[in-house]
């Protein structure tokens, strides 16, 4: 087994070899193994200093300097198959579906060949190409009718899906792409020249009614998010037990497919593993430091937390929010995703990311605003902060944040009063109504 892997980045219509990651510790330690990460000399010279889509991640600017970590770089951990995708790939590799971290490296070298964003592992892409199976299209109804059995159906017909199931999370998900013939194909099997629309399709799980209600609400929740002024990419469509989610890391252009850089806030904040989470304060600090328009992004981030609290979306872990990077230097939060009434989850999911010393489920938004403004001032005073970022940080002020948050109050009141008109089921609306009204009152009272 190779102790290093080649990283490829999609730019200018082609996959380019841009760097590598080498294990300095035992493979059996999985993602906890010490690593050495670096860019190729050619890429470093051509794109030196870039932190946008030309880079591995914001915290890995392009350059000749190598990075040593006591674990894998977090962007590489983001590419490691988890949940449904991990189990399916383990079976394909002849390994136990309960195998632990000791097989992480093997999974990476087979399962990171078609990741979300514009990075992939070259060895995994080669392995995937050799094991992709035949090209076959499906109608939307065929995908929806089979629901959570779709993956098993594909496997029974020799259609390998690991390259199209690399989306992390516990829900079964598959990456499908619509071609010019209107049919849906496994994403990794369809040439870019034929691609017209890209989807993540999420399937229902089992017969639990609470889980079914969560899935049913994801499309109306996205519509509510748009009402609240949050950044939304497109409408979601539920067909039976299949939720069709248009992807925002892919853009079909006249010249093919543009792949945008994407990294989780786990990568943005440097938190490895799957249990460690940053605080909201830490996330905001990195958004202020890294994003092109820090006021817009930190306001968007706080508004999302208001919405999560008002609408019972407790599953706010470090991979349910991400940053998008384009090829023109732009760095911003991606559109919202995984927004649903997760308070319904039968496992009793708890709120994960919290405000430091100000979060018992009802943060004081005045204190949050004060803290963000204080962080912006501290960053402006840093000597090494680029002048353009210092200028952008001057826009982060209390009046702008108060105005942005107050704008949510009226739509929240409308949802509290007429939630069922906007797609909430009666029981969900009844459970949430008082909390939604309370958030509207808190925002109105901001000063």
C-alpha cells in the first residue's frame, strides 16, 4: 500500500496534479496518523499565495512551504467516505462494514476519487475508473420508486456506486447527474460534456415516522430559509422517499463543468476527526479572517444559527456548514444545506456548536454582536493582516449586524402565525411556534 497519495485539483477544464500527502506515522492509526502535505513546485510557482479554489483549503495557501500535522490534513478527512458511502465501499473492498480507523487510508485511496468540491485523490480516481461499471441512465421516477433500495438495486445489476456516494452523513445519499437525454446517471460515470444538472439524492431511512417527517420537511425548510433571507441555492424536490437536492459545487458552462472549491468549517477551523467541534466564536473568527466580504459572511452565519434555534435544527456539527472558494479569489459560505427539524430525530440529537459562555439554547444576540465586533477589531490590529482584508473588516460594525438580524423578525412572525401555509406539518408547527415567536421578539429588541 502506498504511503503517499497525489492530490488533483480541477481547474481550467482539466484535472491537474497539484500536490501530495505522505504518511509519516503508521497507516493503522487511520486519520490520526502524522502527515506531510505539500504543493508541487510547478503549481506553487504558478499560483503562489492563492487561498481560493486553486488551493487545498483556506488554511493551506499555495506555496513552496510544506505542512506537517499530527494527523491527516482536515480537508483530506473531509474526503474520507463516511456513513452509507463508507459501508458500501468497505463491502466492495472485502472488508468488514464495522472496520475502524485502521482502514481509513485504504478507503481514501479507493473512495476519494469523486469528492464534493474540486479536489480528488489521483489514486482513488484511477481505482474508480477501473471499477466504475457500465453507463446506465434512470428516470426520476425510477430513482424515487426504489427509494432506499436504489443502492441495492444498482449493486445487484453490477453498477458500482461508491464514486457517487461520497457524501458524508448517516442518510443514504447518491450523486446523480442529468444528461442531455433527461436521464439521471451515477455522477462518476457520466462525461462532463453530457452533464446538464447535478444532484445529491437523499433517501428515506427505514420505517421510522420521525425520520420520514424530517425528510418531508427538508424542502419546505429550504423555502422558509429563503423567506428568512438566508443564502439558498435552489428549491429541493421530494419524490416519494427521494429528496432531489441541486448541487452548488458544480456549474454547467458552455465549456463543460466548473467545479468550485469547498471545505467544511471543520477544515476552516482546523478541527480533525468527527466528534470535535469548534465554537461559534471560533468559526466567526475564521470567517472574518478568510472571507472576501467578512460582514456578509459573519452575518449570514449568525442568521443561520437564529434559524436553527427557531426551527429546531439541532444537528449543527462541523460538516453541516461549508465554505466555497471560486477561482477569482472569492471565499464565502456555501448556500445553506442539511436544514431540517432535527429535533425530531429518535436518537435525541443535541445542539453541537455553541457560543462561548453564551449558549444555553437561547444566546444573547447583543453579546454575540459585541463579540464579533471585538474580534473584527482585533484582526484589524494584526500587523500581518493584508490591507484589503483590514479595509473589509472595517465594515463589521454593530449597526450593520443589528439591522441584518432584525430583518428576520417579521418573517419569523409570519412563520409562527402561518407555518402550515408554508409547508410545516401541524404537529411540527405547534411544537415550534412559541420558540419562533421568542426569537422574533429577541431580534426586535436588539439595540
